[in-house]
C-alpha cells in the first residue's frame, strides 16, 4: 500500500500536479482543464508489395505529399512499425509498416472518415495492397496542445 501511495505521488509530481504531502490530495493540472474531446483513427500500412518489392522511401513520401497532406493539412502522426500476419496460404508474413494516426473533433468526424477511406483506397491501389488495417477509437480521447 505504501509503495502504491509513493508511486501515485511521484506520478502526480512528474505531471505537474500540486500535491499535499500530508494527505496526498491533488488538484488537476491546467493542461487537463484545457483538454478537448477528439476522436482517433489509425491506419496500418504494410510496405511490402506483391512480387517481392517494397514501397520505397521516395514513393512513401510522394504518397504523403500527394494524398495524405492535402486531406489532413493540419497534421497527422506517422509511426514506424513491423507487422506480422498469417496469409491465406497459412504462411506467416512479416513486413515493415507505417501507422498513420489522425485526431479530429466530433464535428469533423464524418468528413474525416471519408478522407481516411480515400487514403486507404489510394494506398491499396497505388501499392497493390490487399488491405490497410483501420482502427477507430469509438470513445473520445482528451487532447491538449
């Protein structure tokens, strides 16, 4: 129990919360008070192309410039990854991947969804992909800039 209290106090201090050492009570940091509700969608894009080739760095950057940035000019995040999945043949495939992360307000949810589908469709077409995994967080997340 004592360790749990110490960890809680440390976390509160690290995140800038005012802590009363006697009672370990806290008040919310200003950043949390200014947070807004957003929705989050992630696209998982494999870099392997059927036939054994890979999406080159140049082709990826061109895709971002021509497709993704015009649809989300305010920004998005790119995470590097490595995916693994079972093909229809039963073979385990492994490939490098990119994860695109989009955050958008509730008012923009419908239009963001349409744009994200445009990105998926173009990526599959341009790079002969069987699929692009889409993950939608259906509950809003708090975001503070």
